[in-house]
């Protein structure tokens, strides 16, 4: 990706995406996320301002920035959970707020304790990923095969009958990724997914994300761990209300965007 910068150092072109991105059907250049000139505030003060961002199928994009920079708010805007005050947000070519093809999106929350009080097994959690396809009825043999494949993919097959309450933080996050895989998601959105997860599990978690991305799943990651971002993401968006950088990870490391965004 190439981007030109203003005198303030902020990139002005965030739409020149890497070529050759493909989804799992082999198509190239499919736009998964398209946010254009979006401004939003919970009060009169904008939390994100004049933000433009596109994500093509097959990309691995990380959004970084200081606490309170608008990262999670931007995630809610691009998923259609919030409506922009101005600008537009689209998912798979449709207005994000009206997008109803939910099985195409897998979401993993930032709290590793999510699900700790749920008295259900790992397989039952992953089974929920099929509901977008079959409703709340009985799953067919083919549906269960998809569930079992998702468990195997994330290395959780041996824990399938264990209660979710008995898992470590890293294991729970793997179970929630398996749920997204069981839904056959094209886009995986993760909001600081390794908070509260031990260091060894964090590395294994990011190895898994990289393998899923290699298989064609688009990954959009909000992360505070800059080391993990540098090691694994192909592209970085640096945000503090406005976009301070949008480009390849190597170029981000060599830039002063982080210092400017964190002030």
C-alpha cells in the first residue's frame, strides 16, 4: 500500500489497498469493510473524526492506538452496531446498519472471562455458530461435522465435552474462534482478544489467527499489544480519533505515527 502524507504527517490516502487479496472462494479484490469519512461522538465531542478505512478480502489488519482513541467505537461503527453522525460504513457492499448476513462475521470480545459462568460445554458453544444457518432446531450430521472440524482447527477437539467454565482464558478464546468457524465466517473481528491470557497462550493464539488468515479468512484486530501486531499483522491502522497511519506493518515500525498518535 502506498499513502501520501499531509504537512501534519497524517496519511491522506487510506484506500490504496494491497493487490491480490483473496477470499476462500478464490475471488480477489472483494471489499469486506468500507468506512468513508465517518465521524461519531457520544456527545458533541467526536470520538472518531473523518475516518476512512477499507479492508479487502484476505487481509490481516490491526488497529492500534492509545486508550480512549476510538478503536472499539470504530469497530462498532464498521459492524453496524452504531450509526455514524456523518459519513458511511458498509459491510460486504451493504450499509453496515442494515447488514443481516450475520454468519459471514465472527466476533471475539476483549474479555477473556466471557462465558465463564455459562454451564455449557465447549461443543455446545461452538454449535451456536450453526444457528445462523439452521436456526435453533436440530443440527444435521453435516452440521455436526462442521462443528467438529472447527474444534479440530483450533486445537480444542480434546476439550469438546469440557464445560466452558473449566477452560483457561486462552482456551475460551479458541472456543469462541471455533464458534465463528462453525458459522463459516468470512470476516473475523477481534477486540483486544488476549486481555487476561497468559503469554504462552497469547503466542499460540496469534499463530492460530495467522493460519486462519493464510486459509483466506479476513482478520480485523484491535490490539494494545504492539509486539503481537508487528509480529503478525500485514497492515496497521494507527488511530487516535483520526487516522495517523494506514499502511504496511514494516512502514509503520519505521514511521513516527505511534509517537504522534500517543502524543
